[in-house]
C-alpha cells in the first residue's frame, strides 16, 4: 500500500505579520498552508528554514507565537535570529512549541549546542518516521553584527550532515529532510550552485532539502532529492510530495512545486485575530505619510539604483559626515510613486542598526571597494551603497585591481593619504559582509541615532524625494560571480 506525505517548507518571513506591498501577510499565507494540510491532515509537515524573528516593532516573541499558531512542526535558525544577541535568541527558542534545530552552531565557550536547540528531530506521520536535520549558513558570522554573534561559533554544515543523517537512519528515520538556512543560485539552464549545492554533494542521500536566505522560488528534483526554496514575506510556499510504499518501507516517487499565496484569499480566523491584535498598536505610526515620490524606485543588489543611493544618503545625513556606505543586502524592494509612509521605508530597509561614525583614509576607502568586488565576497553579498563619493570600476580586470579612481561628488580625487569622516551601520562597522579587513582599522563611534530615524528625518526634510548625485558608479563590464536575485 502507498501513502502520501506532504512536506511544506518556507523561510525568510522576517516577521511580516501585516499585509503590505512587500507581501500578503500571515493571514492569506495560513490559507495556502491549510489548502494542503486539509487534504492530508495526518501526513503533512510544516517546516521553517529561518530568518523569521528579527523584527523591529512587535518583536520576536509575538512572531514565535504566530508560528506556533500556524502549526509549525520544526524550525531551523537563520542568520538573522542572532541579530539581537544571545538572550533574545534563547527566549525565542524557549517560547517555541516546535523543535528548533541548529546542528552546526555552538557556544564558543563550551562547544555545546545552543540552549533549547537540537541538531535534528524525528517526527512521525502516517506511521512513517521522518528525520529532519537543521543547518545554518556558515557565512552567518559575516552577516551578523560582530558583538551579537560573539558567543557563538560555526562548524561545517556538510560534516554535520554526514554525522547526523546516518544517526537518524539508525534511530529509525525512513525519510530524511534537511532544513537549511543556506543559499543556492539557479543558473540560466536551471542548474543550481552555491552553499546548498556544495552541502548536498557531500552528505549522504536525502529525500528533501529545503533552503532559504535569499529571494527566489525554486522547486526541482535534483539527483533524487526534492530541492525547495520559497517563502520570502510569505508570498510562496514550497511543497514536496513523497509517495511512500509501506511494504518496501521507502519513498518510491517524488515531486515538488512552489505554491503562490493569493493575497486576497481568506486565512484562518484565529490567525487573523492574532495578527490584528499584535500589529494594530503600530498601524497609525506605520501608515503616516512622510514624503512623496514622483516616480517608482526599485532596489537592485548588483547595480546602482536611486533607491540604494537614497538610503546611503540617509546614513550620511544621520551621521553628519562627508561620506557614507552600507551593504546593499540590507535593502530591497520598491518605493512606489506617490505618498511614502514609514512602513514603505521599513519595507525597503529592513534593519534598524545604530549609525556609527569614524574616519576613513583614502587608502582604506580604496581597499574597501576592492574587498566588496572581490568575486567571492561579491557572490555572497552583492554591491555596496555609497554617498558622498564616486567610483570608477573596471570589472574586466582581476581583483584587486578593479578600482580605477575614487572621487568626491564634485570630481575631486580621493586623496589616499587624507582622512574623511564616514558613516555606516553598526553591522558594517563591525566588519559585516566580510569587510573587517578595513572596518577593523577604523575607530567607529556608535551614535544614538538609528538608521530608520535618519531615513524618516531625511525624508521629511526633502518632502519630495530625490537623489541629487546620480549615478555614482561608473562600471566597465559586469561584476564577477553575480548571484543577486534582483
């Protein structure tokens, strides 16, 4: 006799309980889940690949409660679960009604797994034991503010897979799922590459591998494994369907797809009531109009955009400095033509770090730009957003010889021997995006002003949003190893 197992996977919710321009919100998403679950209530698993708790307003614990209500069966930590430090992380784990997984993150001091977390769990559906392993991207230390990740250390995801997958088999798991907050990239021919692919090639065979971390939906059977990535802002849900032969005690057929969330569909009433209660106190604040925009601005990660330049200008405005820079991956999405609200700005600049200021030499600025466009770093982080200066780049040259000339906005060449005041986020000041070779040489001072406060104030001052100094990057050729999803 054959039975069906439905494995649902998603990631990168980022606490967006409300419906907004960035996503349908949790209520319609609950409807997408229930459409599958209602057809196979005893054979469905809902798995979450992380980056859900770090949200600026209602906080991590209300998001954990929302995931409890959704009926989450297992969860693996994402890099942003570490953003607010050890106490925040441990409290969120303790509040979860589901197993929280992280096989390759340990406390630096003791070497033990994170309190409340476990490397894997084995759940049973319709008489079949399903082993679920949780992995976190090894790039996490470079994507979290340094002090927040200080108590932790990463270990090899592939080694964790090779250790625990056989162990789950020994404990009776007949189906193996890897739930990994790890990126992978989809080539023009449909082939995949990146961290998830590297892990998949090194570990014992598994039935389902669910990734996350970067936007972009994917569903395909690769070398006998259902590979899924879906869920940014709950716009989609990955769905693997396994047909299990009860006599042979193995999976005999596999298929997978991405389910789109209809933002107009009704979801569960209890989820709707909870989301309303959690977010209503912030509604008036979030929906206040701060400025207006004459044309839409779209964010791009690998290329310069007016939206990116504007956000860098906000950093420079908040820091009252000559120059500013920030990582492109802290931004995304679109500002539409017309009124722009606080929520609009938050949707395109998700993180609200304190602004840090210091002095950077011209030589250090040249080194910083070269670091960003080094192929390996660029593949993981994409471009940089700058304000107060211009860069001429030649991507046909090998790294580290891509930066031809840096100038101030008025065309004056950056003096390699001179120091300039500079503003950035506390994340980048700590060496985020693997830039510590430069950031570690600068004596940054943390301001009380946060990034969003600077954005809101600068937008109010402008009234009608504009970028007066555009473009700032003059590029020959295209950056190597461009994996950016937009």
